[in-house]
């Protein structure tokens, strides 16, 4: 019995087709407009690398702002309605641009860049809302395949959009392209209207009133912070791909739209293959495929230095994008698995922030290097620097893998070894049945009851847990299991203090109180329940308990929708045996007490 443990909605095994269809339509419009604007500005400036870099930087800066400020809003609103509203808002933005163009009689570079900046600002919230919807409707081990599917659609639309935009500008004009973009966003919104709402997950670790730091801000899991550092490092090197096609096509291969379309087409095909591969290799292999992909990115960046040899340049950049998709899917899946469901939007935003912060650094380096040296030499230096940062990313990933484990076990695959996996509609009926089986089995097993506590930035928190077990005598280890959507889970990481009060039969009220999700947070939750600070860790220990342990968290091991918290015992004490209170017991869905018969011998393990 852990009342902060919230059942995971069974959801679907695959992302809803309606969502994927809407995303495909809107992403075609996005890439068509984005590529058209960049190519339009580049041609207007007669191939100015400085303007190209400035345009890209002005596009990415709004994405950085949107990732940090807007993306967390996905966790506070209905994700389906947010997606529909964003499509409508994007269509209205382009309508204003089109009306301005018609009124002025010409398309200006400033107006188009401004419109693209607005769309870029909204992109992280759209991505976060879509990711949060998937996280709310799919099991954890279904997320890698879902993210791979979304990424595959994104790059298929990249191929179509980026290859079409320059050619469309050759035979038509930018206003026609803008009108087509408006249509894609309207169609996407109409498709999303048919999307079923996501199941509502009660606020857990990501609730706004969750006091975990001095400012009340909920911190990411330590593993997520390591992985985001790796994401930033990789994109600080691989971000050069955003200027590579334009520079190579115009400055090195002596072509314009034709070569740009060829390079973008090849890169897009490589990315589609990479996203398809990512959905397969991420099953049961943890972070390892992502780490190897980072090494492949580094090797590819070295190959991209052969910019005057067309086939090497195109092959190397295509391989780099292929490996980059494997890295992105593997690392993002792990971050989402390590964070509670109700913080998926925030986690998605920070992943986008890490990605585009790295890309921005790469683009600004390109601007600086090309301003102070010969183009060919400076471009080569940039690519070699990028290879070095990609290797740093692989190193960070390797350290994270050793420190926090390989990743989320693929529970569906494990189940398949025991019995044939259900398919189609059977999955929706099978998942709740299995949850019921586990709960029913748990009710037949009598356990003790504990209140587990910790401190985060001097703010105490406690929760009722009955999954406490001893693990090892030497070293002295115990464990508890905590739902990953619980407040307690968000506060625990390696070396966190852990106080465990084994409740006495007189503490039923305490067990019920600390299992109530609506209790006060912080120190106020202890009102009416006397406690003292542990001498070893400072973690709260309830008075009148049957026994007390103080521990330090060794590691968190992800196991399905829970984490196994492994902790090293620092101290242990028991209450006076003559106080008349035995331990509190939970069995059959009820609290129970043991008969006071001290003549029976004890059993030790």
C-alpha cells in the first residue's frame, strides 16, 4: 500500500493515427515555410553567409525561449486542445504575413523572418504537448517506438518540404508558398479535433506546489541532467548541419537550388532511416545505441570536411543525420522515462532547449570563424571542433549509463517471453487485467507499514510505503519501491537522505495521513505527528514508531512504472519492547495488529 502510487493508464501500444496524420500535415507546412524563408533570405543577400547565420540564429533564439518558458505549459493544460489552438494560431500568424505582403505589394526579408520567429517560439510548446500526450497515453516502454515514429514523420516531411521549397520559389513565389502553409495548419487542426482526449493523470511530482527547492521549483532527476548535458554537447558539434547544405551547395559545389535540394534530400533520407533504426535498436539496449551513435556523429563530422568532393560531403552529412536520430530517440526516451508523467512537457522542453542551445552555439561559432579566416579553412576547423564535442557527448553518456543504469527495461518484451503478446484491441483489455492481478496478489501478502521521509533543500517530505524489504547484510542494504509519479520519487536521487519509520500498531492515523495525496506539503504535513531529526542524516523520523532506520540512497533502479530505491543503512533503533505496541500490519486491504504472544520464537532472515 503506497497511497501516492497512482495507476498508469493503459493507453495504446501505438501512437494514435490521427495524431501522426495531423503532425505530418503540419510539419510539411513548417518545413516548406522554414526552408523557403531561409533560401529566400539567402538569395536576397546574394549568398551572404553572415545573413544566413543571422537568420538561423534569429529562428533558434525564439525556440530557446519557447523551450524554457512555454513548453512547461503543456503539463498544465489539456494537450489535445493545446495542439488544436497552436495550429490555429500558426495559421493566423501566416494570414497576417500574407495580408501584409498583399498590402505592401512585396515580400520583405524582415517580415518573413519575423513570422518564422513567431512560429519558432510556438514550436516547443507544440512538441511538448504532443510528447506529453504520448506519455499520457502510452506505457513507458512504448515511448522509444512512438518517438521514433514521430521523428520518422518529421524527416519524411523534411525531405518533401525542403526539396519542394526551393523549386517552388523557382516556378512561383513566396506568397503562394505562404498560402499553402496556411492550408496545412488548418487541415492539421481539423484532424486534431478527432483526437480523443488523453487520460488525466493526478498531479504528482510535477505539481506546481511541490516544494523541492528553496524557490519551490521541481528539479530534474540527476540522471536527466547528465543526459541533457550530453544532448547539448552533441548538438554543439552536429548543429553545423543547419548551415552545411547551403554553404556546400552555393560556396563549394557551385550550385544553388539544385544542389541544395540534392543535399537536403539525401540528409532527409538518412534521417528517416536513422529514426526507423532507432525504434528497433532502443529495445532492451538502454543508452548503448545512443552512445555509439554519438561516436558515429563524430566520425561523420570528420568526413564532412571533404566539402569539395560532392559524394563524400553528402554521404558524410547523411550518415551524421542517421546517427543523430538514433541518439535523439534513445536519450529523449530515457529522460522521459526518468521523469514523472505529469512533467513530460517540461522534460520535452528541456530536451529541445538542450538541442537548440547546442545548435545555436554551433551556428554562432560558424559566424565567428568565417568572419576571421578563409572560408574553407574556418569551415574545416568548425567541423573538427564539432567532432570533438560529439565525442565528449559520448563520454558523458557512457558515464551516465554506468552511474544510473542502462535504461528502462522493455516490459512488453519481457512479457512476450512468458506468453504471446496481445495485439490490437486485446491490449487495452489485457493491461488493466494484469494490473488487477498484481494488486490482488499484493492484497494476500501481509506486510509491515512504514513512513519513508527525506530532505530536499532542507524541506522535509514523507510518504506511507509498505514495500520496504531488507536486501543485504554485508553491505547493509534495504529497499523500497516508489511510483515514478509520486512526489517522493521526484525528491530522491543518489546520496539522498532516507528516514524509515516502521510504524507501531498505535500509528494507523499516521499511516493514513501520509498516504493522503491531498495533505499539506513541506513541514506542515507533519503537524499533529511528532517527529525528530535523525542523527545521521537529519531526515524526519516519527515518534512512537516501532523501529527506525536512517539510510542514504545508493541508486534508483527503474522497474516498469516504479523505481526500486536501494539504500545503505547507517543506523537502526527499536522502541522499548515494554511499550505494549507491536508493529502495524497491512493485509487484505486493511490495517491489522499482531497478537501479543511473546512466547513464540521469532523468525530471522
